[in-house]
């Protein structure tokens, strides 16, 4: 239990401490770097604003100096030195990719000028026109955090230079690491304090519980004189409540055991007197029970005979009722069959009429199909005539073309007409071929339709004959169902008479059976009560012996406790 409580306290603290340390090493450090980036960005923007407040364009003079209107940027050492003094950062003005002015100085105290910017810086700032932040910029061998902003001509789109603001990376990282190490140190300190407090707390709880368990074990061994530690009783927490409850339990148990010992002696004395009385009463009740048993056997036999008679009559009644229900169901089913037969006859009649109409329609469709076939034949003959005319027209147009060619220039117009006539003849010939194909398909389909109509007519004739035969059978079934209904009425009257007689017999037998049951029940109840009284006195006799044994056991049990 001590390990569990210690784990429940320490594990969350350890997890929380590890999370805090991880956040300090990642999120907090990144946040501090972001603050450095924002500070450098602000300084770079302010420097750019200081240069841009001068009117005019950026120009390079013949001597290499860079001017912004009337202001010489190459001589602006006062601006960069002032920014470095106030903000603690180095400032550099690049014209193109070369340092023109800077606050950074080498070991000899000379300004670091003329050196170019790196390729990545030139690509991001000068080519793409974007701000750029670097976590590792080399400035005369010293690694710095650096921020670059592009410099544009007034109204221009392409950068003509850039401004760099940087600060010493080692100093900034030292400050950042100091903050991170401080957070980690506080987290570790809090974790150690919590672990120490958890150890003290668990030791206190488990120590008190061990004392309480020892006291309970003493009471379990029968020693009710054990004294509970006063420190445990004076505690204001749950362990103090448990100790005070144990004290009350110890006192109550001591008082109860004393009372139980006195009562055990009294029970032992009373059980001796009760045992003699129970023996005498048991003997008397046995004699009464024998007499009542004889009466009960006679009454039970009478009741059994009455029950059998009632069961036979009831069974007969159930059979009559079941027969009556079955007759009703048969009557209903017969009526339903009769109605169904009538509906079937009507349906057959309507089907016969519909069959005649269908046969007439099939004959009409067959006649129309034949007419269509004849028309298709005529169309085919016409297309053959059109095809022959088209062939002759094509031949005539060919002869006309030959004659037009012989005529030379005078026959040119006639040749054009002959050519058009030849095209028309070719189109006519092609159209007549298509029409002939369509007509052939139509004739084939018509012939097939005629054959199908003939088969349908034969099928309808067969169906009509079958319906006539079915109608004859249906009429015979309807007559027989009517005769069955008449016979069922006579059977129903006989069953009704049997049911009336059955009810009178059942009523009489039930009265006899009820009288026999009452006699048997009364004798059985008297017998049961007698046996119950006898059994109770036997139990009393046995209980007195048990009471003696219990009293002896109580006395032995009391010897286990020390009060």
C-alpha cells in the first residue's frame, strides 16, 4: 500500500516535471528566439525608416559613395553607432550585396566594410525581395543572430540593397539558456520536494495503519483490554476516525460479551425445563394424529373417485365442444368454397368472353399484317424500277459528258449539268438500295408476325376448350357443396342437443366433486395441523437439546475473550 500511495503521488509529479522540462527546452526556447527575431526586425525597420526619411533616390557617386538624395549614406556612421548604443545591436547598410556602412568593427577598431553578403541572403532579400532571419550569421568570425530587410527605390519593385541588424549569438544564447536552466531547475526542485513530502506522507499513513491493524489483531485474538495509542485517537483525519471507531467497538464488544455470558446461563436453565414438557406433549399429539390420518384417508379416497367422474364428464364435454367448433369451421369453409366457386364461374365466363375478343383481335392483326406485307412487296417492286431508272440515268449522263467533252468550250455548261445528273442518279441508286433492304426486313418481320399470330390463334382455341371443361366441373362442385351444407345443418342440431345434456351432467358431477373435495380438504387440514403441532413439539424437543449445546458453546467462546 505504501508503494501504491507513493506511486500515485510521485508519478503525476514526475510526468508533469518532465513535460515542463520538455516545454522549457523546446517551446520556451523557441519563444525566446522568436522574441529576438522580433526585436531585430523592429530595429531593422527603424533603421530603414531613418534612411527613407531623406528625400530622393539612392545613387552611387563617382568616388563610390552612396547617396540618398542629398544625404551621404556612406558617411552615416552617426546613425548606425547611435542605434548600436541604444539598442545594443550592430547595423549594416548594403548597397547591392556590399557593406557600405556598418557599426560592426574588427579587432583593430576598424569598420567591417566592403565584404559581400552570403548567397542565401542575396537570393532571399535581393532577388525575391523578402525579409530574412538567420540564426547563424558570421560577422568577422563572430556568430550572430541576424535580420535582413530589402531597400527599395521610391516607387520601385526591385531591391537596390538591404539593411542588416545583428546581435551576438553567444550572449543571447547564454541569456536564453539561463532562463531555460532556471525553469528546469525549479521543476527539478519542485519534483524533489514533492517526492520528499510523498515519502513522509506515505510513511505517516502506513505507520498509523500498521498500529491500527495490530490493535485489530489483538481484538481478534480475544484480548479486549488492548489500549489504543493516544496519538491515533487525537488525529483529525480518517485514521483518527478509524481509531476512535475501534475504541468504541472494543468497549461495546466487552459489554456485549458480558451480557451474552449471563444470558447463556439463563438459557441453559430454561432449556432443561422446556425439554420435559415437550416430550409429554409430543406423545399426546402422536395419538391424535393417528386417528385423524384414518379419517383423512377415507375422505381422500372419496374425493379421488369424484374427481375421476368429473374428469370423464369434462373430457366428454370438451370432445363435444371440439366437434361443435369443427362443424362450425367446416360450415364456414364450405360457404367460403361455395362463394369461391361462384366467383370462379363468373371469372371463367368473363375469360371466355375476353378469349373471343382476343381471337377476333388476333385475326384482325393477322389480316393487317398480310396487307402490310403486300404493300411492302409493292414498295420493293417500285424500288427496283427506281434503281433501273437510276442506272439508265447514270448511263445517259455519262454519254452526255462524253458529248460535252467533244463540244469543247461550248459544251462545258452541259458537262456540269451531266455531272450533277450523274450524282443524282448515284444518290437515287443508293437510296433505292437502302429502301430495298428496309423493305426486305419489313417483309421478313411481317412473315414472322403472321406465323406467330397463327400460333396464338391455335393456343386461344385450346384455351377456350379447357375453360369450357373447367366450367362444367365448377358447376358440379357447386351443386355438391350445396348438398354438404344441408347435411351439416342436421349434424349441428345433434351436437347442440349433446352439449346441453353435457352441461347438466357436468353441473351435477361438479357439485358431488366439490363436496368430496371439501371433506378431504378438511380432514387433510386437520391431519396437517396435527402433524405440524407434533413436528413443532419435536423441534422444540430438539431445540432444547440444541439450546444446551449452544449455551455450552457460548460459555466456551466467552473463555476466548479477556474482559
